């Protein structure tokens, strides 16, 4: 069997080299909480804690980025909704204004027609009043004058 080639994945890590750089804060925490532990155990604990801390920071940053993106998208969506609502309200206002104008035109047309009918009826009433007045005020002759009522009476007698 051929000896395995040494690649970065399977090369042994020297005991004195750390996988990650350990911060002073992590070093102080391990020294404080594990005063009696072997130095190699402390080093591994420090590397593990530092890796966890960095992973947590990366996750927090990623979550922050996603939250910020979601917030900006929500703002854009709200802005778009407001613009659409304003456009809809404007269209509805224009439609309402047109309906009011149409109703006003219809009312005016009907009013004008009604006024014309009233004038015509008033004219007919005036003519009827004038005719009635002439009949009422016409002097009666000794001879039977031809009045509309006398003519009507004679026509009725002939028919019987």
C-alpha cells in the first residue's frame, strides 16, 4: 500500500498551533473558569469557544442582514401599496366627479323640460282664463246671441 500523501485536510496539526486565533477575552474566560485544567485542554476549549463565538457572530450578522433586507423590502412594498392606493383613490374620485356631473346634467335637462311644460301649461291656463272671462263678461242681447253655451244647447235639442 502506498503511503498517503499529506494534504491540508489530513495533515496533523502541531500541538502548539491553534486552528483559530483566540481572542484575549476568550483566553481570560477559560483561564478564569478552568484554572486547574491542563494547558492543552485549555487551548482546545479556547479554540472551541472562539469558533463558537465567531460562528454566533456570523449568524447574528447574517440574521441582521436578512432582517435589514426584509425591512427594506417591507418599506418598498408599503410604499408601492400606498402609491397604488393613491392611484385607486384618484381614479375613484374622477369616476365620482364624472357621475356627479352626469347627474347634474340630467337634473338640469329635466328641470328645463319641467319649466317648459309649466310655461306651456301656464299659457294654456291664461288662454282658458281669457276665454272664460270673455264669456262671463259678454253682455246678453235681447236676441239670442250665438254664444258657445247657447249653440251647445241648440245642438242638444236637435239631437233629441
